C-alpha cells in the first residue's frame, strides 16, 4: 500500500488543532530540550584584561589586581570542592530535564496514539488529566529508554572525542584530515539512528513492547518500509528547518518590539542608577516573554512532528494487517478449489 503522505500531514494538523491538551506536553517537551533532546547551550564572551610583564595594565587591571591576588590564595581543595559541587548540580539538572522530557514525551505520544486510532473528524478531545494519567503510566519505560540512549550517546561521544584528541596529538594535527570523510559519513548515520530510535520509542509507548522487542520491531519496520521512512524523515526535517527559521524571526521581532524601545530610551536619557536597573529588569522581562513565545511555538511544532510519526507508524501496522489477511486468504484458496471427492461406488 502506498504511503498516503498528504492524508497523514493533513490528519496530523487536524489532531494538533483539536487536541489542545497535548499543547501543554509539547511545551514541556520543548522546555526540556525537545523530543530528540535538542538543547541549545548559551555561549558567554568574557573580556579579559591585558597583561604585560606579569602586571595588570590600565585602570581596569589596577581594579582587578587585588581580586586576582585573592583568587591565587584560594587553596586547591576549595577549587576541587567547587568543581565537585558544580558537577553535581549539573548532573541533577540534566536528570531533572530528562525526567520532564520523558514525562512529556510519554503523555504526548500516548495522547497522539489514542487520537490517531479514532475515526478522522470524530476524535474526542482529551483532557489534561487523561493525558497526565497516560504520561504517569508510561513514564518509567520512556525515562529508562531516554536514560539508555542519552547515557550511551554521552559515553560514545566522550570516547570519540578522546580518540580524536589522541590522534591529533600523535600525528601533530595531520590525522584530523583523515577523519573528514568519517565525519561526513557520520552525518547520515546519526540521522538514521535518530529515525530508528523514534520508531523504537513508538513501539515502546504505542505497542507497549519491552525494550528488546521494540528494537527488533523498529528494525523490521525500517527494512520493510525503508523508502517511506526516508521520505517522512526528510520531509519533517525540511519542515522543522523552515519552521525553525520562522520561529527565530518571531523571537527576534518580539525582542525588537519589547526590548528595543527600552534600550533606546536608556541611551537617550543616559540612564544610570535606579533607572538603569529598572530598565534592565524590564528588558529581562521582555526577553523572557519572547523566549516563552519561542518555546510555545517549538512545543506546537513538536506535537505536529510527533503526530506525523504516530500516523506513519499506524499506517505501517495497517499494511502488515492487510498483508497478513491476504496471506491467510491465499493459503485457504487452493483448498477451496479442489474438486469434490467422488461418491462411493461411482
């Protein structure tokens, strides 16, 4: 059976508009990094004072000299304790984000699964409490799955980075040229792995399969429907990229509208003291509003993308059911066509 791509995309849009309770779980998923664990990490640019002959130069250096002299007096044990505290806080933060994302994914996928199995146009709107109950019931397997994938991916990344660093050091940088083809080859492999894990998660949440069976199930579906999977994944990738550009544009416009006038007003009046602090706080509030709008849009996109995958998965199940039915009919038809036995004594 040919993949009804246009019907799937249209149905996913209708489910998105009808099941508003899922918007909350899409928003939570976006806050915790999205369905694939995408998380943009902020970058910080620090201005470092110039050093000449071991002395601080300029007025800035003279002001910071006492501070740096005090830092040099801090014992090594204090630095180690500080790094350990930071590492623990970071680990707790990652676990909390993983738990929130797993809970949101479980509720979102189960809600989409129930909606997709109903007749088109007759989907019963789900309530937040119903989706919350589904998320609670499937939180453990989804969390363990994300922990397995995330932990395995982290260990693999650390191993690859250490191997690359060792090769670069051993070959004085020349060996990095040999790795360029491998890096290019890793791009489609990582993309294929993400699609494969998407189907594994759907097998766990939708069909309630254990991990081992879910991995086998996903691989079997990919082998049977490889081109359909590739088309859906490429289409969703392009769609997510284009919508992401629009989302960034919305974010920048909101920043310009909400924060731009505050900056211009502060420059015009040469704000200082309490007025400057007030303008900064108002600017932070405006930035928070713009970022909140970005997360809401990302959550809606997540609901739609996951809806397309759920509908595609269910289509594969329908194809399997039809193939099994056709096979059963084919196995019965030869027996029905056999001539009737002749009566005794004929």
